[in-house]
């Protein structure tokens, strides 16, 4: 059920789209199984499958379940893992999508499955990169930093999809930070990005110093952009510049305050990497985030064709991919960066050594094919209102939403009164009871 709410505040009229999930028992809904990253060691080869070998650096705490590998808790140190993901034949899948196992073990013919997961010491990372870039002239490393509401397996399978569908000749490195994987843990996730700044900075500095690495491209999504900008800013302050091998930084749907982004760009200095901004005017998750942050303009939701943004982007020499015209299976239009055509474009530009943007606003208008959000950790009616839109994305997201409500327990029931009240309390909270 969608409810369109008119919210009056500070003399201005805001339109907020609130998708309400009107029952607590969402955890019982059919979602994917847990433990999907338990490697399938003895699976017979399946014709047409492919695999993505990635290095995973994480500030998450290790999980006791080998199939989960890492939890949403914060770890004591950065850990490294050599991980291989099998992807179903292209004839059986749509580019831009992840095929989750419906049961364990997953079927390589139809599902994304893990083939290998082995710990790597930090001092052995150079050996991994040497093997990963062998035979590749550019010795190109792609580092991906995921966004809000991502469990470990979410980040792994999404990055594997991006690498495969892009066709880019890169050594894939995933940096994954402690996200709870819950739509109501926005505050915890935000603080986890700050917790992980040093870890990402160290990874990027190690890659830049690695003689096996020729250049580094960083791709960040949503809240992961805050972590990325902060880490690069720290590096520039410590070293007087961002490491020269870090050539491209792609900011996809950044959930970052516009003013804070300006500060980070400035502190990176004149020799900073080439920056590309992916925006979409219909990104509903960023619209909700703006509401939560007190009408603070989010970098990923600006209209790059209007002032003052157009002139500022040109002055800062920031490329733009305007994805407003790109179709997406994501009802919030927050994940367009991973759609098939967009990642194919990225792969081609990276392979050719071209700028990600052609220097003209609106390149996304030529991408016409197929292919989160915000909430306070306080389980109030208003928090539920801003979290609810994210809960319509997929069964697993709805499941974590239900889990969070179950953890809140009687306190939440006292707040909303009943299941029926749960459906309307967010609206009343956002409208001051009107």
C-alpha cells in the first residue's frame, strides 16, 4: 500500500512517498536462505557458467557460520578473503540482476554460488594482485564500496554481478563495512562508515604502493560514498595528495550532504582523481534521506542541468552520468548504477581508458534499457515511515525489516497500539497527527 503524504514544515511543502508494510509478521515471508556463501566444493562443472575471483577486505566481525562468513558487527581489524563466485549462464539470466539460491546448496546452473573462500594475510595481498592482473596490460584494479542496508552476501553477489556484466578487464576488490542489513539501522550503518575510514584508506594506500597494480578505479554506492570521500580526504591530508594510481572515483547515487561533498573535494586538492557523479532525479531513497537529514540536499539527487550545480560541476571538473532516463527494476530507482547497460558502459570506458562521462550532462538519456533509503535506529512511528519504502525492494529486505520489528518487541507495540495502527502511525507521525 502506498500513501502519499503532504508534510508541512518550516513554511515549505514537501511531498513524501511512503510505502507502508502493514503487518509485523514479515519475518515469516518467504526470503532467501542464510549461509549462501558456503562454498560448493564438489559441484560438477556446468556449461556456460562463469566465475568472478575477488579480494574482499572487511571491517566486519567474523561470523561463526561459514556460509555467512561476516556479520553486521564491527571487527577488531581489517581482514582479507580470496573469494570466488560462480555466475549462471548468460542465456538464463538478465544482465543487471542477481540470481539468489532458493535453497541450499545453490545450483550453479541457475544461482549465484560461492566456489572458494580462503583467508589472506595482509602481507600476501600483493601476491593476490599479481596473479589477478597477470597478462593484463593495464593491471587495473576496481574497488567497490557498497551502501546502506547490505549484508555481507549482498555486497559479494552484487559486486560479482557488476564485474561480470561490465566485461571489464579488472582485478576486483570489494571493501565491505559493517552494515546491519536492516532498514531501521541507518544510524548504526552511518557510524560504521566512519568506523571504517582508516581501513579503506589503508587498503587504497596498499594498492597504490603495490608494484603489481597499474591503476585503481573506485566505485562507491549510496552511503558508501561518504566512506569513500572521507577516506580519500584523510589520505590527501596525511600525504598532501591522493595517491596518483587512484585515477577514477565513481560516485553512484551518493547519499552525501552536498556541502560535505564540497569540503571533501576541496581537501583532496587539485591533483585529486577524476570524479564522476551518477545522479537520478527519480531516486526515491535519496528523497527520503533528504527528509531525514532535515531537507539537506543529497549529492546523488541534484539536477546537474540547473544552477548552481551545472556551473559548480564544470568548475570542479566533475563528470556526470545522468541516469534519470534509465529504466530500473528497483522500485526506489536507487540501484540504477548496477543495471546491465550502465555497467556495460562503465566497462567499455574503463577498458578504453576514456573518461566515464563524455563531458556532457545527460549521457544517461541514451541508456534506455532494463536493468537504500533512510531511517533512524529509534523505532518510532516516524522512523518506520522513512524505513518502510525500502522494505518493498525484495523479500530479503522485507525479512530484515520484520526481524527488526520483532527485536523491538513490546516497546513498538506500545507505540503503535496494534497491527492496524502500525499501518497508519507513520503517516500520523509525519503529519503531526493530522
